[in-house]
């Protein structure tokens, strides 16, 4: 990836941020500090394109310290401290837990690409970036055995291939250390370029069980490798691990910040600190109410409209007395679903449920002809789905209802498909919804998509580029939408 490619990527993200609100947050960058556009007008400061990396700076409200604040603090240390010499190092927690094939080849490097802006910011500032991440669940390695199975797991879950891929993407040297703490790590850091701009990847953090236990000794060993700290691993920010929340608690607050990726996630998944005139919608799908219950409850207090689809919708529909045949249902959650519907009504919130469903008499093993399916009405008072049939997708009337419900929406989050989108013709409901998202996005609505299945659906339909933002987090996305505090974000202080 050339500098031009990276700048293009950056510019795309900048456009996204400018559309994302306060309700239209705007920002720019300056070599000394990141300024909002309003601040820039009053100070007359110039932009420095060396720092042309996406960090959203709200013109109203608080923000977390970011990678630029850390860079500036370290630069100031070098200038202020008499006799200070040597380049500064920043420990960057990234999420390089990428998928690989049986031969160890990386099959999707999107998580690596997601960290490029932060890495580039540090490199361009002539500081060294020490990258740390986990990979998989190396339980055998953690036990410390020396058998062949353990050696095989250690090789499979090593970050060495990641270092090689990152080097190709940046077209620069990326050093790799086969350990993340101890003598080898200390020597690798000591050998980083004295003039700055170096990049080093340390070995898999989870080769040590102390990482997940957030043990102080392990966190301190990581912290001592660097002068500053940046968290750019949104996907693990909901874990109170040593590299996520332990390290920043050992450093001065002005030397810790969030990276470009985490800043973008926090901005786009914010459905609380918005203008009162904003019209917010959440679309939640998936199979089980119990899995998505915290998200539904958390969003219900923030959004104006909540659209429910997928298998979880049948539990709500049954709570309204509509027969659902053999469709997926959580009997233990029916009462909870009914209570949520009443709660929404009492709060003046609108919950939109499917009014028809495309059904089959059994779960399909492969594609079916639409003629072999049956569509049933699900409106209250209707006969519902016949016994012997199961709902596998929302019907065409539901797609039209959902589309109509999106009118006037200024910001939206989509998490979970509307049906079994992997199998035709039960992909039509999700496809229709994605078409609606494409339309309202082009009209100016901020559309945020989170969750593996939702992202997979976009990719299947060739629509990954039609929404405003795709979240990289799994559990972290759900917890943030639920209103929970993420340890990795909470560990970073607000900018003052």
C-alpha cells in the first residue's frame, strides 16, 4: 500500500466523520495538536499533512486523548527535558487476530489495514511503534508444555506472518520479536532505529496467561518497553486484559491515548451524545433474544425506532398472541419480550416487527425455489404461521414496512440479518433492507453496521461500500451499544 493509497483511505474516513454529526462534526489536524474547525478559525493554525490521519474531534463535548496527543506530549518531553536524547517509543495495542488457512496464510487482512492510520501517524512523527496483539486461544502454549502439539499451536498462532504482511502493506521494514516481554523483547526495542520511524511487532500476548488475567507484573513488563501507550484494538477493548487496561494504568495520563480506529468506533457507535433533533433508528436481527437482550434494552433508551427481525422477532410476535408455527422461539423469553413491548410504548418509542414471513416446512439444506416456500401474514389478529412451517426470512410486506420506517432517520445502526441470508430465497429480506440502507445513506443518513453476520451479508450482496461505517468489533460493539463501559476506553483519560 503506497502513501497515496493510505491518503485515499484517510480521506474516505474523513468524509465519513464529517457526516457523523454533532450532528455534523468537523475537524482537522495540526502538528502541535488536533483542532476542531472552530478552534482552527480562531487560532489561524495551519494544517500539517504529515498528520493527515482520521481522528474525530467533536466541536462540542468531551473527547478521549488520542494518538496525536501522545505524540505531542512525547515531543514536548524531548524539548523540555534538558539533555533528553534518544527517540521515544509508543506501545500500540492492536487487534491483529486475523483469520488464516490450514497452511498459516492470512485470508483476510482487514484488521491489519485498520491499524495503518495510527501506525503511519507514529512513523511520520519520527517515533517508534511497538505493536502488540493476541492471536487465537493458545491454551496449550499457556500451559508451557514442550510436546509437538504445543509447538504446532505456537507456530500456527505466531504473529510472524502478520509482521510480514504489514511490511508488504507499508512497503517498509517491520521487525519481529519471538517474545513480548523479557530479554528478547527488551533487546528488540533497544535495536529500534535511533532516528525513529521504526516498527516492531512482538509475539502473541496470549502465549502468557498473565495477559488475560491482567497481572500487574506482566503489565509492568509491557509498560517498561515504551514511553507512551495507544489503544487501537477496539475488538478487545471490552476485555480488562493487561495490554488493554493494565498498561495505561501504569503510565501518566498524558502519555496514553486511543488510536484512529478506536476513535472512529467510539464516534460512530455513539447513540447518546447527539443533538436532540436527531432521529435515531436501530435494526437488530439474529436468532436469539437472550443474546441480543442487553443491546435491545440499551438501545431502547436511546433510539426513536427499533426494528426487529431474524429469528429473535418470532419470540416477540408470539408474545403478541400471533401463531408462529415451528419457527424459532425462546419460550423463556416470551414474557421478557412482552414487557419490552410495553416499555417501549410507555416511553413513546416505536418497535417495528415483521408483518409477514417467508417459510418452509424444514430447514433448507441448499437453495430453494420461491415457489416451494409459503409466505404467511403475521399482523395481530391474523392466523399467523401454520403448524409445520418455520419462518426463515421476513416477507416482502415487512421489507416495505421497514423501508417506510426509516424515513427521516438521521443515524442508524444495523446488527444482525433479517433471515437465513446465506440460502436463497431467504436472503431477500436482508437484501431488501440493505438496499434501503444504501438509499438513505446516499441521502445523508449515517448508517453504521456491526456484527459478523451483518458484515458478511453486505459482502455477499456486494454492498460493503454503500454504508457509512462498518464496525470492526464483535463483543465490543455489542457492549458499547448496550451502554456498557469498555475497560480499554475507560482507561484513557479525557482530553483537557
